[in-house]
C-alpha cells in the first residue's frame, strides 16, 4: 500500500491528488482536498502529506500570507502535529529496542534524518528533555542521541 492509500484509509473524508503546484509549493490544502507536488521524492511526499492532513484538520482559512502572525502560528501547529503523528513515541521505542541508528530510524519511519531530528526537537518542546511514556523513560537532552529505557 502506498503512502496516499494509507492516509486515505485513515482519513476517508480527505481526498489526495499528486499534481503540479505553483510557486514551488510542496503541498496545498483546500477544504478536504490535499494537493501534493508531483516533484517530491517519496520521503518528502510522506512528510508533506502528514503536514497537509493536519492543515485539513486544524487550519482555518487561507494561510498563504506568511507575514500574518496568525497564519504563521497555524503553519507551525500543523507542522508540529504532522511530525508527532508520523514520528510517534511508540515508534521511537521500537527503534531504540532494536538499536537502530538515526539513519535506520529515519528509514523505519520513511522520512529523512533531518525530519527525524526536527521531530525530536518538537517532542523536546512538547514533553521536555526527560519524560516517562508507557513504562519507558525518554532522555532527549542530547541533540542527536536519544536514550530510551524501560522501567517497571
């Protein structure tokens, strides 16, 4: 099953289309329709699709004017939520339990290493440098080295 089929199954109310987009846009959401650029590689397509899903679910109105602070806030919110839905804590636990490197972890999620690091930064902002989740202790205090330990 490809990326879009999986998202269409998860979000049956949304419609996805790969097409040419103007102004080097990667994605564009118009109501329940999500348009993704036909120039994206598979990893960037997945990353963009998750962000655009969050725009469809969270964004109100036209936010293309990036000078407007309200638009910037909506953009950041959709991007952060997209990162969190794609790079889950449970998925990070799986990768840590299998001793995956950063490259292997990114491949596991189908994203770039840069996107993985951005997601870790978002988790740091949302949860803090150290936190507990589902009987695991996360230590995100190191920039690129995460420590996840199970506790009972």
